[in-house]
C-alpha cells in the first residue's frame, strides 16, 4: 500500500536530514522524495511517497506531525491526487534504432531536448506509471544515463473548494 505525504516544513538547513532520519531510524521505506520551496521562501514542501501496511503509514503520519520543523502534514492516496515525475533519459542511437526511438517518443509524447550524432536526451513529465512504461520501452535501446525526480503531487480539485 502506498501513501503520499505532502509535508510543509520550515525552509532551513537540517530539516530534510531530520525528516529522512525519522524514516531511517524506524526502518520506514521512502519510495520517492521531492523537496522544493513554496510560494513563500520561508516554507518548503516535501512530497514523500512511502509504502507499508496501514499501521506503518499511520505511524509515519503521526511521527511527521511530532517534528518541530513541520508546519502541516497532508496525506492522500494516489487516486486522490494529481502526481507527476520528470525524467531525463540519455540514449545512444544509430541508423538502425533511431526510427524506433522516435516512434517511442511519439507514442509516449516524449520530447527530445538535446541531440548529437550518436546520443539524444529525452524528457517526459508524466505519471510515475507512464515513466516506468517509457523506461521499459527504452530498455530495448541503449540507455546511457537516467535522471529522475521524485513524485510531486497535489490533491485533486474539488468543487467545494471554490
């Protein structure tokens, strides 16, 4: 079972280390972690995706709420949120596989953001499942390097929020 934790924290040094330490001390798993400043430079937003039993996920939420640097913790299931990741993939190509790579890019709506005579860098911003699908499709060609962000997520818009 996965859960997304959107944690607003004070934007200062050491906060990420404290939160990561909470997970490591208790042997909680972090599937994905992304941190960035919010619209306020004093506050950062951490999006943490974790997996475990319902009891473990409940413990994570309780422990996060106890941290002094934590302002607010929101939790939601993946079906309640809009979640996206960014991936950059460097692939080696030649005459025989170039067309295949271009077809994969077309099917997956992936951008080619850089190119040389033998390499290209592909970019996709999509759901974690589609990112995995892209990687599976590209496994047939020569992947040189992969850079991938953690999941970013926001609760879906509700009509009652207006």
